[in-house]
C-alpha cells in the first residue's frame, strides 16, 4: 500500500494550507482530521469541516479516501467550523435554566413581585403548572443524559448563547405571568385545568416514548440511520402518520399547558416552539425521503395529513 | 435607524435582481415595478418640494407636519408593497430584512407620530423628514435605473455618500421624536394592557418604546459601518461592472 498525499486548501480562498502524507486509500476523513489537528493544533477535529468541492457539501467522518475518489495529490477543501461546544453541554445549559428560573418565580415570588406577594395564596392551577413545567424540563435533562444519541458531537459555540436566551427568556416570560399575584385562573375552572393536565401528561408520555423508540433505533456508539417505525408502545403509533411524532407531542404538551393556565405568554411560547419544530420536522422528513427509497409516503412531517 | 435600514436593504446587492429568471423576462412585472418606483420617486419629490416651500415661506417648523401629513402617510405606508414584492419573489431582496426596514418606518409614522399628536410640532420631525425624503428620492431613482439596466454613476455616488450625514441626522430625528412621545404615552396608557385580565398577559407601550430607543444603540453603528464598507467597495472602482 503506497502512502498518499492529500493537499488541503482553504474552501473560501483556495489557498494551500498544507499537504498531509501518510494516508491510505482506506483512511477515513476522521484520520485526515486527526492528522490535520496534529499540524494545526488550534483546529481540533470537531472544528474541521472538509469538502471535495469548495462549494459542495461537507464529507462525513466515516467516508474513506477511496470512496470519495481521492488519489495521490488530490485536494480537500477545509472549512473552520468555529469554536465548538458539546451537544450535551448545550442541552444541559439550555434546559437547566428554565427549571431554575421558573422555580424562582414560583417559590420566591417576593423577589419578583415585592414583599406582599409572599403572603398571597396561589390558585390550584398555579401549583399544577409549576409541577408540569418542572416535570417537562427535568425529563429533558434526564433524556439528555440517559436517552439521546447524538449524530454530531458538537455544535458552534454561538448556539449555546442563542438557545439559552430563547429558553431562559421564555421561561421568565411565562413564569412571570402564571405566578403573578394578579393571575386569573381559567374561565372554565376545573374542567379546563384538569382537561389540560390530562392532555399534557399524555403528550409528555408520548414524547418520551418516541425518544426511547428513536434511541433503540440506533445501536450504541454508531451513527446508523434507519426508518423509525411504530413499536409495541401505542404512543409510538403516531409514526404511522408523521415523521417526527416527538415534535407533534411536544407541541401538544405546550398547547395543553396553555389551555390549562389560560395564559397568552404560554401560547406565544407554544407558537414559537411549534414554528421551530415544524421547520426541523420538514427538514428531517425531506432527509428521510431522500435517504430511504421505501420511506412511507403517507407520513406528514409534524401535523398528520396537514404539514 | 429607519433611514439607515432602508439604504441597507439594497446595499447588500447592487440594485434589485429578479428572484425568478422567468419573471425577469416578464415585461408586465418590469412595467409594474417601474411604475411603482416612479410613483414613489415622484411622491417623495413632491414631499420634498412641499417641505422646502413651507420652510422657505413660513419658516415655521411647528406647522410643517400638518402640511405634509397626507402625502407622507400615503407614500411611506405604500412602502409595505416592498415587503410583498420581496415575499412573492418579484424582487430579489431578503423578505425579513425588507420587512424590518419598512416596519421600522411605518411604526414611527403611525405608532408614534400619528398616535401622539403632541410630537408633531417638534423640530425633530424636520430632521427625519429631510433624511427620509432625500434618501427615498435617491433610492427609488436608483431602482428605476436598475430596472432599465444601467445606473448613472452619479446616482450611485449619491446613494453611497449622502448617507454619511443623512443617517445621523435621520436617526437623531427619529430617536428624539420617540423620546418626546414617552411622557404622553405614559400618561395616556395607550396601546397597553394591564393585569388582571383573562389572557394573563400585560403589555406596556411605554416600556416597548423605551426598548425601541435602546435598540438604536447596537443597530445604528452596525448599519452605518455596513454602508461605509459597501461604499468602499463600490465607489473606489467606478469602472467595475455592475453586479446584477
């Protein structure tokens, strides 16, 4: 096996950065990244992006040089993905905030609303809302640690600030109004509160079921991709109608929370979340369709039959 | 900021480009856009003439707004069409950016000046009116010529030079107008909702306006800097082929 030399050029300027020797046809892009990181210490592998065409898509870590048609003297184009942060780090940060923030409003209202607020009693629904909110984010934190298997190890560092502003900001926005001394309980009383609560619980169980089904789809330590399908758990049967039932359930949970609390800020939070999840769902749906020829055509992305 | 942002939308790409190549050949679309840009150009020209005439004859800033109000309302509000043009692909510009810019202007006009009559007699009105008027006349002429295929260098020069003084003047006028409106907004409680209510939400228009004023701080330097950078690229080489 003769050693190959690959030239590394800047994707944007076309300038030659370096050339890496000591590679085999079966060397992977990840091997290239390790070699590159040895020479340019600043660029750890997660921060490197490579393309075979400067304007094309990035190649995957697992691709071998020969599968990409790279021979001796071939070129790879380098893109700096910027400082990276781990997905787990991001998720824990963005989810811990809402938990803490909401609980501050709920447990220490005098900090926010003034001395007198501490004496005032909460309506029943306010306690239930705090329970639901806390459950949702505690569940997310636990899922991050125990359930999710991430495709990418890292994301650009700017995301952690952007995402945290979104989650933490909305947490304060919703918490402020639900826990306010002048909060008005729902117009339809217990029917609305407990109906909303029931829907919320079902939606949360649905979301969890789908997350677990997705986890089991992927063998540990791999980045394998398969078509997600219904399992014996009835909550996963929504896969029959949509590509991303986890997002469907999540949107439903926040809708239920909004109805339960009759709080417009919660409704705005739900709409913002739904919009983002719809965008993600359509992206994933399109990817599934492209990747798997036998992908069920009946499925919608996030809203059955509609979207 | 509204003055500044309006320029920035077209600064991103030199002139307007048709989003859909087929639309570019479409003469009906072109004719419509020419008509739109010419109408706007004429409207703002008339506005400028009115301003000059009033200030020369009456020399009274306090009565200026009343004179120009109808024309200003018509032509500035009509700019929402630019959001539509961008959204449906008639014109190649970023719909979000265009939306932001148009909203910014229309908000100042209707949300502040029309809503708080007390600010209609301040001198700051003149500041932003002058800035807006000159900017728009140049901008719409620029688009008109772009549609025809060739923009005179002089016009391009105006577009990328006048902003240097117009931006600060316009922004000063806008910010001060909002600032002067604040006490009246606070007192009248307009457009605001307070607790308790069945939707469990509150909104203070007063704090919203304060937020708007503060947002000029980060946004203005960015836009100004962007325009300066654009100017360097475009003015330095007058023979550079125009990128459509």
